[in-house]
C-alpha cells in the first residue's frame, strides 16, 4: 500500500472507528467477488458507515485523496457494477433503517441498506404493498435496486424502481449531501435530479435513502398458466388482457416449451400444469383491491374467448393460493434450473411490446442458424417487451467451447434488438459486462451526454470509475 | 439591430426560407406576450422551422452567433417560461405531425408542435386514451407539456407528462440531435437523459418529438360530487376510495364552499349539485376498461359507508354522461370565474397527501390573519396533494392595492408549504415568475447541481437563459 493510501485508510479509521473499516483479506473477500464469479476485484479497504453523515465523511476523505469509491448493497448485481478495481468499497449495508411509513401519503422512507424483503414486509405489516419483486429480494438492498433501476415481475402493473421512487437522499462525489427526500406526487421545481441518480449504478452519487410509493395490498388474486401455439399467439392474448382486464392485469410472463421442460426435469415436485406440451406458455396474474372482485370469472371469460379464437390452446386457472404459488414457482425456477443444463449465454433485452414475438422468433432462428443444436431459452417479462434471451449449450458440447461463442451470439442477438429500436440491457444495467457493448449500440450523442454528466457530477472520476461509461473524455 | 444580429437573421432566412423567419413587429407580437399579460418580451426574430433538422439548423446558427433561443409551443404557460428577452423565439408549432401510432405497443410518436387535443383525438380514434388533460388542451402543444412536465386532472391515475413519456428526440444547444425516440417499457442502458430534458423548460435542450404511452380507453365511468364538513373529512374519504376502488379511482378533485358559490354565481346554467352548502367538496371519478363493471354500485357502497361514518354529509352520483360532464364543469370553470371576483394571488403548491387537509386549513388561517376579509379559494388535485391555493381579493378592495400584497402572501403560503416538505411549484414550473422564489426554498445543493447540469449541457447559456436558474455560476 502506498503511503497515501495508508494515510487514507488511517483517516477513515480515525473518523469512523476501527469496526467500520475492514482491511484483512478474509474480512473483505466477500466484497471483492461478484455473485456469478465472473469477476474478482481488489480494494484497499471495505468501509461500513452507519449513517448518511458517515457516508459523507467517506466521500470527503476519498475525494481529498483522489481514491475511487465503489458502492455496494447486497452485491447481487448481474453486470459487475459492484466489483472494485482498487480504491475503497463503500458498503451501505448498515444503513438499514426504515425511517418512516406514512399510510395516508402511501409512502415509506427507507435507507439504502434495507433488504428489499424487509421493505416489502414493513409495507405489508401496515396493510400496503411495495411491489418491487425480484429473485434476489431476500438479499438485495434498496440502494442497489435504485442504482440499477431494478425491474422484476411487477413492472407491468407498477413500474420499475424509477417509477416507484418519489424522493432521494444522495451523497455527492465531494461529500456534500443532497436532501431530496420528498414524498410528493408532483414537484416541478427545477431539473429532475432524482432520475439522474436512479439507474446511474453508483457513478454519479451515493444514494443513502429514498421515499418509495406504496399501493393498496391486493385482496383478490388469480393466476393462470396458458399454452399457446406461438409467441405471436401469446402476444395477441396479451393485447386482449390489457384491453379487457386493464389494471387488474399485474403480470404476463413468458416461457418456451424448452424452459418448462427443464423446470419439470430438474425441480423436485414440479407438476406439469397442462396435459399437453405447447410451443409457448404465458403465466398470467390478475389482482384487485377488493376481495369480492370476480377475477376468476373475468379471466375465464377472456381465456374462453381466446380458446375459441385459437389464441390459446389450453389453460389452467388457479383455484387457491397454493395452486397460484405452484404456477409461479415454475416460472421462477427457470433461471436456476438452466444452470443444470450446462453453460448458458445470456441476454437481457427489451423491444417494443409489438415486436416481442417477432424478436423471439427472429433471434431464435438466427442463433440456430449459427449453431443448429443450441437450445434457445427465451423467457421473461413479455408484457414489458423484456426477454431474457438465454442460450443453453448443445447437449454434450464442452461448456468452455460453447462459452467461447459468447461474443458472436451477443452480436447476433444485440444486432437484432438494435434493428428493432430495442435495448441491450432492459433491467440489469451496464456495469462492466456491457460497458463496451454499449458503445456499439448507444446513440453517440447520448454517450457523449452521459460523459458530460459524469464530468459535471464527478469531475475527479472517483465514483465507481470504469463502470457504465468507459472513458469520461468527450469523443 | 447590430450587424452581428442582422447577419444571424440573414443566415437563418437563407437556410430556412423567408416564410420561416418573422421579424415584422405585427408578425411577432403574439410571441412576445405571455398568456396572462404579466410579461412582455422582445426578440430579434421568430423562427418557425418545419422539422427536426431545421430546428438543428437554428441551434447551429444561434450557437455560432452566441444568441439566445427561447422555445415556444402553444405559449399557454403560466410562469413566463416562454417570454424572450432578446434573441430568437423558436416556435415548434409547425412540427405537428403524428409520426406513428403502435396499437400493440400502446404508444404514439408525436412531434413537439402537436396540440394536446390532436394527440388525444388520434389516440381515441384508435380506441386508446392519451390521459393528459388540462384546461388549455385545445391550444397547448406537446413540446410545452414536456418542457413543463404538465399535470392536470388525470395525474392521480395515470401520472404526469414525465410518467407518460417513453422516449424523446432532442436538439442540443450546439445543434446536435439526440435520437432517444424509443418506445420501450424498460431500458437500463445508462443515465436517464429523457427525464433530464422533461421539465427543464427549454433550458437544457429543445424537444422535437416524443414517444408517449397510451392506455385502454375506459368503457365505464361514474362521477360523484360529495359534500364534506372539512378538508380533513375529504382526506379520510380519499384514503378509503384509494384503498377500496384501487385503480378505478381516476380523479379526486377538491373545491371549497367559496369556490362552488362563485361558480354558481357566474357560470350560466350551473346547477347546485347538492341541496345544502358544505365546507368542502370532492369531485370523484371512477373508470374501468370493461363496460359491464358496476362502478355505480361500487361507489354507492363506499359513499354509503362514508355517510354512515360521517365522512360525507351528502353526495350526488351521476346517472349519465351528461350529468357527469355537468359535475366536471363546476370544477373546471373555477379558474375562470375567479377572475370575475377581482384580483387574485395564486399559488400552485404540493404537500404530501397526508398533509393536504392540514395545509389547506393552516394556510387559510394564516392568510386570514394577515388580511381578515381575504377570500381563500384553495382547490385542485387533492389526491395528488396539489392545491391551487388562490386568494381572491376582499369585496370592494382596490385590485392593485390587493395585488401589492403578492410577495407577503407568497411568503406566508410558501413558508407553510416548505415546513411540510412540500413544493412551491407542483405543476406549472418555475420559468421567470418563481425563479427567485426557488432560491429561497430549494435545497442549496440541489440548486448547485442544477447549475452544474446547465453548464454541462448549455455551456454558452443560450437555451432560454434566465429561466429556472437565475445564474449559472456556482454559488
């Protein structure tokens, strides 16, 4: 460690106390590795402040020393955004207080280190729903959800993290604090600073707290699993549901035949939901705030007509919460069981909803043309146009040999997405893993605007440097 | 006109054609005056480009000459944001094409000069709803709606302009074009540029087109006019409706006794909706996407219980579209009839919904303590916490003498709003009229961030200079 770095660690230890600054290899190991093992970073120290003012102290000291700061929440991100390459890891985990819950305003004010599940539970205890719902909800933290503008299965009805957030508290690159913790539905007093920090992956400021929206907890719920002849048929069905069920429609998830088959193969106790196999499946959920709403009847009517019209080949409607959970489990275990089928090359993309079926079919054909035995597993948030377009390796192929095609498949899939005016990162963010890919597809003027903003808010380039934007210099 | 200015006007005329550059006093007069006559500006010329590329030409020429550009849409803004003080007025009115309507994606792509009503009509013709709804919808233009993040009566259910927008096309200060016209529900590829331009009142870039969200057109609708003993009772009623009616609740507007009385006094044909007078009135609307939804029964049940519990003193529920329109007309004519009661001092503020009743009562008492005969007309978008806290002059007082108290009443009302962590501009923006007021109430770090952003995106300070942020220098 250089003398300057030693001085920084000593200064942080002096100001925050010994227990808040970790430097031992065994203490910091968990902060250096990324959840899927794709990256391993290095850091001078891991700093664990207890509150907003201590976060400000960390930024003041790091700004003075010109040393990078990499913020971390639950370290569950999928794009390497929390991996340090030198400098300080700033863990927000101890900022885990729920500061306020205002039932009449329908808002909850939480610190960045709160685990998502804890926020959901606090809302539920007050009779409200905090709708953000992700696979990692038991360990991911609100600060990370904000930094990556997290999505998940409830976006169709409630929006992503950006749309669930009313106010923020942020520590800036120089250690100043912006107090934007307002719980207002309307506020047109100047530029929208809030949305600049949300989704910026810790590169523009460190979010320490947020005011989030709550919703009436649904009192009625019905889930259906439907089999369709194609993604195009599923899209027509989605259009009908959106038109006729309106905001009762809270989820429309998609799975291909291959996806359901590997879930049934690997997941103990999983039960085939429909008698026959179908090319495409939809998982549909309707909810309502009033218990006596006849959602079952509504869904039966819509699906009945869709069956007659040939949009749906078969459908199972849940008759109980347990059945509903069983159907959801089929969808939710897909990521996990895919691992058991060998290597996979993944894409988290979005296209306009009108083109989602066309995208699935076009991209599948293109990938199969490249490698005939590749197994396309395109699933996800169909109603948002967000598909996890994953490729499972051919049976019997060497895993490493398959993964060597990563770049080529990225190019094939992302070119198709780009041609449809889509997004190469729908909900996971850019981080490290898509940083250079972004330069290939993002509007050059947009990239240049991003660099301008980065320079304006972090002139020393110490906030999570090298993530999202590779170079902060104009091009 | 200086030689340099003459050269600029000549260059613009040469590049856009004579018909697109107006300089005659009589031709440009309408662009110099603000809708309420509060300001009168001056300009070298009014330029009326026909498309995005011509807008880019205007910015290139003005950037080269270092001459300010003031964008204008329908010129219906209420804060002086479109008033020029020298330089060029850039009218977007001729960019009035609807470029695309994608029914499956539920989006419409429109140019900045489209009149709001034309966008509503185009959506409706395709069986969709574009929900933004304002008093000026027949003349305001989408570019202005975006620049001011317009609100209105449908925000409770559908959000403001920001939440209705998926993508933008923007011409930057140096004439470059950012093509962000994507119709995606999810896109986490870098910083949120879109929300930076929305609500920036033309000071960071010139929006030339947008992709907007459409919704299923409601097929069932019911409206009610309720009388309550106080704003607090109305707030309790609102909480019940939100919980029990969920997203069927599309509006909860508020009027005080004084407001209804002046509407009945001045509006020809207006009919008293309830037998008795009440301290506070709520205008409630429920809608649903399916025609056979029993909204009337749902609303009767909720209001019936509220009557029993004393939250509501009386209620009238519409039995037809005509009755519904009659109830809405009472609310919608309030701004207009207030003019007939003499001078008024206006505030467009928001507080957390939980404090909206407390705000109305506290601010009314404080203003009445200042001037016992002042007539408080606090009305508006109660369900958003957004109140138009207007003061009508005492009967018989000289109008100018009353308006001389503007500053003092601003201070009283805005101090109370600020104390409740509210906003001094909920939906109208800052422009000129609240620019200096903003400095009194906005977090200083936020103001400094705004200045940094302004310098980063408009280093020459030629985009609507002097609006929103008074000085672009750090403080």
